[in-house]
């Protein structure tokens, strides 16, 4: 198959560089590479955010990255990119020329807008259109529910995101919880499939070097320093552990917008440090800042338990990476974590935003080394059997093939799709 991946703000080059990669960057990079290994030809389209970036980058056999000129060639927050999606679509369609791909797969809702518009142009130009797949990675309705006024999404997302979901031939959800959210947006269940995110099982393994540590027990939380990731919950749980008699535990906080030496300028880092000081655990909270991806396995191998307690989480790759390294996980029972972390088998589930429950779960695992080993080994087996990128690519390939076997779109004509929803426009251009 000829496959086009559209990822307007999350370039796979960031995943290759490691430090600035987020979940979507890693997902697009690893899934595209795994599909190329299966013999498909994959082109990844992303917005040019640096004037020095070349038009085309050959990443590997059968895999290329295309930078599209859409808006100024500089980094912009993703919530400011919507006005440039018409230009993004134009650039993609121009690159396709007379030979549109078999499948175009949008990643994130704005990429879906660009994918649908590009497919419409292909239909008008060639009489042929690719099948349209869509992975949202995060849904605006869920974000608004948990962040309220803190949600910086453009207002148009409320209308456009459900439109993208209803317009795609197939929406590829990453977990079962997302299926229910998609149905509430009006996406027919018959056009929803599940293919989870994955993990590099060659990099993240139980065996290998580990970062040196002292005599304290060690727990860790990994992720961006934003309130919804629940780092404050982990700090509060550390203080609660001391009340339970476990005062020989240290907490590593891995992640942030900057390196460890520059965390003083990060508002969330300052808030976390103030909380640790207030709770009397500042001497046992270690803020590591960003850690290069290639160094993460050694760090994970050095900890006893990994904590993942976000308010909400569309999927969450960190628990998989921890499990792949043979570590038990204490996870909030939200989103994709409900699927990946099996309660009592690979870790323990806790209610979100509940430091007391987190502390109780940590005390149970830290106080029972045999349980910790069993949870860790079961988690490693689960990741290897279910969440390798080769397995995820095989699942995704089946979804594509099922789309291609359909004799018709089973949805309204693309020319009609491009006129909906009424009254919305991108940068002055009607949809």
C-alpha cells in the first residue's frame, strides 16, 4: 500500500531527536517505520516549522518525511495552527499530484481537517480519493471536561472535531474508553476500530544497565510538567507514605519543558517544589528535567515503582515503557491506562487525583518485593506480546485493508463533506 500520514504539529524528526518528543511524535515515527518494514511505502506530512528544513527527508527504506509550507516557517503552538490547514491540504494534494495514496491517516483533529480537504482535492483532480483513517490522540470534549477555562483549543474545535470523526472512513481509537467518547460525538461504532499505541521493545527491556541509586526506595513519575499530569498527586502521596512509616522513599520527577538546570524558570516546577517544601518532603523529591529517550530505560530500571496518575490520559506511553522494563505501575484508572495496566496483574489502579489511594498502592508494592517482581515480570510479558510496534503496525494494516475492501465510502460524498459544518472557515477559506 501507499500510505500518507498527516501529523501537522508533531514531526517524527522530533522523536528521532528524543528530547522534545511527545506521545504523538513517537507514535507517528514508530508506526510509520513499522509499516515501512512490512513493505508499505509511507510518506509523513508535517508543517515546516523551521526555514532551514529541507522539503524531503528520507528516513529509511520506504519511509520519507515531507515538510509542507503552511504558515510561517517557525514553531507555533499547536492551538494556533488551524488557519493554516487549508494551505497544509493544498501542499499535500500538490505532492500527491496525479497519484493519490491508497490511505491517508490523519493524526490529531487538525490533521484530519487537512487530510479530508486534500482527499477532496484528489477526487476533483484525478477522480480517485484515498481512504481516510483518523487517530485523534486527544479529544477536545475530554480536554474541556477536565481543564475547563485552561483549555486553549480554538473555538472551532467543538464543531470540526466531530465533523472529522464522522467524515473519516475509519476512526482508529487507541483504547476502549475512547470508543465511548467517539460515539458520544456522533461517530458510528461500525466505523471505529482500536489499535493501541506501542513501545520500542528493543530499547525498553528488563535487562540492561541501570542508573546508580542509594539505599532509599525509589519511585518515579514521567511526563510533561503540566497540572493535568498529576505530578502534585505523586508528591502528596510521598508525604502520605511517610505517615504510613515509609520515610525512606525518594521520588524522581522526570520531564519538563527544560533541562534540570533551568527548571527554576518553569512555573509548574516551582509549584511542585513549593508543594514538596510545604509537605516536608523536599529533600526526597528529585527533579530531573528532560531525559533523552535513549537514557530512559536505564533510569526506569533503577526505580521500584512508576507512578502514572494524570487527571485524564488519552493513552499514555509511559506505563508501557515502565512495564517493558519490568517495573510495576501505579496508574490512575482513566483513559488508556485502564487497558494497558491490568489491575493486580501488571500494577494497581487508583482513582484519579487521590494521593491517599496512591500511597496505599505504593505501600502495598514497596512492602512486598515478591509482589513487585511478579507485577513487573507479568507487565514485561504483556508488553512484548501485545504492544510492540510491529504488532501495532500489523493491527493497523488490517484496518487499512478492511477499508480498501469496501466498494464504496459508505459516507456522504467528499464534495459534500467539504461544505460542512456550516459557517466555519479556515483562515478565511470555507471548508
